[in-house]
């Protein structure tokens, strides 16, 4: 049995998988990130100890964490949704409390591992995994192995620039985040997608999207698209086109042809990924476009637990 912990900004999900990748037990609790670094670390220590004490035969614990994780020192670097964190040797800290091996990596990376081991990419040696949710992240699988780059930052699909002529906002400049100007995540991450929907809906007075006002969320857009609401359909088409343009650049660099898309937004109306595929057929390199495949991820809510457990399992195999 292998333990997996999926750390999110709101909740921490954790569970046990068997050798076939099936979750045999799971639970969750609030992250309480607002309480600060020490409180979250204490929670993670308690979870790892609980997994070990309550599940006889546990062989390892893997953790998916929402930040860059350096593959050399296993430190987490400035997690954006964790107030008060900087560079923290989290794997080392947690290993001190546990008798079985602990492994840690970026949350999108471990979700990609889940798809590679037991999901939509289990029969592919190379693929690009993209996760669409609050942000846009990704993982790169090469020869069935996770590619993290020199310092753990590979796969940040959301930072592909799709609008070269957008100037940083005053807020971006003042916060030292000018690098966010014109990047994919600003347009099709959750906030960007909702903003886009409101702009499009403004041109369609009869759109159902107006009924939600400031409460408009991604699932409302998807539900409205299923009723053929023109503004909702156009929003998801535009999202799919931007996603396709961003992915086309990444595939050209990696020479890949398989894309697996996960995360909450991937569960929207099919027009989203259909448009992504059509855009890739039009805009990817000629050596890639005819063979490009876009698949919806197999795992939805449990990708983080399964992938983190796979990470832990692989850490044993690599010893």
C-alpha cells in the first residue's frame, strides 16, 4: 500500500492506493493556510503519522504540493497560495517524523504521474499533461518518466505567452509580477475565464449568464453551454482556441503529439476540448498536427492522491 497526500490551498486530501492504483481509503481536512507555515506543516506531520499508524503495510508516502519543488534538495519554493512560506525543506521535515520513505513534487506533476501510471496516458511513453482550474499547470512525461527541468519548474504551461502586446497592469508591476502579462493563465484560468464570459455576455443581452451576476462561475458557463447559450458556447470556444495556441508552442518544443487535459475546467462542455483539438490541427507544426491527440484526463477529483502515491512508490523503486 502507498500513501498519497494532495495539498491544496483550501483542503488537503489524502488516501491509500493499492498496487493497481485503486484508492482503498481516503479522507480530507482543511488546509487552514491562513494560519501560517508552521500550522500547515504540523497538519502534514499528523497526516503522515496517521497514514503510517493506521495502515499496516504502508510502504511510502508521496505528496503533491502547490509550488515549484526543487528535484535536488526537495525544497518547496514560495507557494503562491500559502501565506508566510518561502523556501522550505518540506520533504526533509516530514521524513523526520516517518519511518517509511517520503517523496514530494509539484501538484500538477503528480497528477501527470497518475495519468501515466493508471489513467489516460498509461499506454503512451510521451505526453503533455495540462490541468485547468484556478490556474493552468502541467506536467511533461518523457519515456514514462516525469521531466521536471533543472530546478523543478518544467511544465508551467500557464506561463506560455499568448499575447505579446499586453503591457503589465499597475498591480502586476507593483507586485513584481510583470511576467504575468499576456500569459495563458491570465486568460483561461478560472478568473480569466469568468472575466471573458462576462465580456462576451455583454454582447448577448438574452444570455443566461446574466442571471448569475457576480456569482458567475465556470460550472454555470458549462451548464449554460449545454442549453446552447451562445455566450457560454463562445466563451468555451475562445478558451479552447487560446489553450490550443499555447499547447501548440509547447508541442513544437517537445516534439509531442499526445495531450491529456485534467482539472475542474476540463469537465466543461465538450466544445472546449474539441476547439482545442481543432486549433492544434490548424496551428501545430506539420510534423505534429495530423497526429495530435487531445484526451480528457481519466482522473478528476482523485488525481492528486493517486499521483502522489505513485510518486512515493517510484521513490522506493529508485532507491
